[in-house]
């Protein structure tokens, strides 16, 4: 793969103690181990969940015999990306799920999605990152309301377009109300790419971008925080 680009954009949020965390996930912690006045150098220890911040999920997070993050080949982590924008519709319907009709409408304008692509869903949810309540948008019963991929759209993309994976700027590729994580399960059953909590998707064109996904090679990991770089043509 030859990458031609005019600029490079971070698609990962800065990791800090106050980032939105999925209920039950461990907190983000930084502990100073050494500082310059006392030790001559600065060093911290940090900890966070494998599915915290901008991250990738892996098959063993849902399938006992699934691949772990250290088993993803390097070549699978450099992929072309297309961006489908559903910002307008989610303003009035935060539970919106991408449909096959949305995909076909996008293709009518930009051409058929190429096999091996990662489909990124831009919802503008990245703007809510600094407000945990708005980001998860939970109701009185604790049910989350944010957009994602429908199971039908995911199956279409996997079976008819042979995509490499999916990504989104919310905390889940599945809509907030889907507690069975259908899209995650469908994509990860094929050891595909699942990226969540992306940012700066508004700076990407609908097609032509190449992603480089830098994982932490955690042995047996169910996923990993990632640094995602977008090479924009």
C-alpha cells in the first residue's frame, strides 16, 4: 500500500483522568514515580481499562476462543477509510442506527465502498466528549441514548462489501440501547476492526483517507487504547 497524503490528523482523544468511562470500567490513574528535582528525570505510572479512551476491541472480548490484541497482524492495522455523516439525523433522534438505505445513498454520491475499508460513522458526538452526561445521554432508567450501526447495515457491509471494520465517535459502534453489542459481535467474529471514541472525524473527507492504528500489544488483551492517525489525501 502506497500512502499519499497532504496532512495527518489525530483521531484519538487525549487521555486524562476525567474522560468519559463506560459504567464499571476502571478509573484512569496517573502516579508520579520520579520527578526531576528529586530523581533527575520525570516518570509516571498509568492505568486505565483496555476499552477506555479511543480504543479498539478484539474478538476475545466477546468470544472465549477469539483472538487477543497481540495477535492482530501489523498489516491489518493500516486500512483505508470512508466516512458516513449522519450528524443531521441524530440531532432529533439520538437513538438513530445506520441503515442499508443510508449506505446506498452514500454510494450513490461517492461510489461503492471498496472491500477492505473501515467504515467510520460521524455523528458529531465527539463534541460531547467533555460532558460525560451528554456523551452517554442516560435516561432515568440508566439506558444510554447515542447512535450507532444497525445490525442489518453491519451485515450488509460485511457480507456485500467485505469491509475490514467499523469505527465511530461515540462510546460504542452499537447504539446505546443495544446491550447485546450486535455490531461488535458481528465484526469481531471475523476478527475485524472496531474503533470507538474517535474524534476529529469532521476533518476527514468521505473517502480516500488511510488510517494507521497504533495498538498496545497487550498479551491476551481484550482490546487496547489506540493512537489512530489519519493520512488525508
